[in-house]
C-alpha cells in the first residue's frame, strides 16, 4: 500500500468525534488531586468533537465533517498557537473519526472520504502544521476508528471492515494495522473473536495508544481491554467492571505504561479511576461530590505527572496532580 500526496489524491471522509487518548504521564495514584496549573482557554470546546491533550498541546478538530477540516492547537497557557485548514484537493467532503499528535508536532487522523466522482475510501493521513503537504493512504477495506503514533514514528490503527468494500484477504479483516512512517502496511494483527468484538472496534469513543511494548486499546462502554506486542502477539485481553455503575462515560486517557484512566459519574460523585493492567483492578485517583460541581471535568489527556482536564463552568484548562 503506497501513500498518496493530497495534490494527486482526492476524496471525502465520514463519521467523527472520539474518546481521548494520550501517553506521556507517570502513574498517578493519589486519591485526591490538586490543581497545579490553570489557564483560561481562548476558545470553547463546547459542542465540538472531543479534544485531546497530545504531544504537549491541546488538539481540537473544530469541525469533523466538511470539504476541509480545521485543526486548532492550544498551548499550556490556553492560547491558540495554530489554526490550520486541511483539505484534499478535488475532495467533495471529509469526515474525521479520530486523530492524534506526536512530540514533534505531527498530526495523524483517520476517516473516510468521497471525491467529486462519488468514489468513497477509508484512509489515514498525516501532516505537520508548518508544512504545506499532507500524506494520505487508502486503507480499504480496513476502516480505522482509532489511530496512534508509536514511539518509533510508525503509525498504528484499530478498526473494523468497511462493509461497502468486501475484504479480499484475512489480513484486511484484522483489527489492528501497523504502518511505517511512509504509510506502507507493515503488518496486521488479531482477527475478531466474535461479531460483538468486531463491532466494539467501530466506536469513536475508544481509547488507543502505542507504548514501547506495543498497542493498547480500551472500550469505555464495554470495559474491554486489549494489548498486543509489537509483533502482534496478544499480551492481555480482558474486561474489568467499573467500581460503580456510571451514568455516562465522559472521557479517558492511556498512559505511556499502558494504564487506562477514565472519568466516571453517577448521581452522587464524579471520579477518575486508573486501571492497573497487572491486576486488572480499578484504583481511585480523584473524587468530587456531585453537589459541588454542576458538570464533571473532561479529561483531555496526560502531561508528565499531571492529568490535563477541561473545566466547563469557566472554560479553563486544569492540570491535576
């Protein structure tokens, strides 16, 4: 599979929004966290596709569907540093499902697209905000719903099969795909064990990250955890019930050690829990009484030894430790 430059390749993308994922933090195990940094955000996240703190910055897709996709990047001070419109010349429309950013500032995203001739393709793409070109790779029939940079600069995706494009080989129905830095498919791993498992891959709220040891994927809705090594061997595949039944799942992140953080809310509390991937037990990280907050904080990601979150009431970035 060869990458195609946007100048020579056109089409549209379909679907959007996501759970949050990031991999830059040490293990946080305090039962109550303090605000160590706070900054007013010069732009609202309200009503936007879920934002992510990734690679030391907040990445926001202002609109996940259209003929072009506006990406905003905010720093720790809450100021917008970059606003870049990304488009595929000749493309009729674009819809982005998921995106990420590495420490060098390169942004990768996945979705589906349709060109002016009506042809539809699933794809992965990446660009640097300071560079004019975008690299686009068709992934049919693999339909990526999650994407992550590996520490070595390669790209991993997690997803399912595009039902509109029948698979030709078993590899194309594997749930995890691994691409080199130029977009060539290196390998694919793990056939779904059931239709339910395959279906769980298509949620845009799933968390996905690649550590030094391999890829880590988590479904907040199904509490399903999967980790695979760099050569595709299953390290762990398990489900772990939450400590209480949440009213809804708001957000989450995956650390560079493969530990999962989720924000959970019920009638009385809002809490952040960490999944210990050895014991597969949830440990409390932070609690707040619902009577003291009108809305729970949104977890955006991890930064060094802090959880980065967004406080809705006053539109502030918070760093909790």
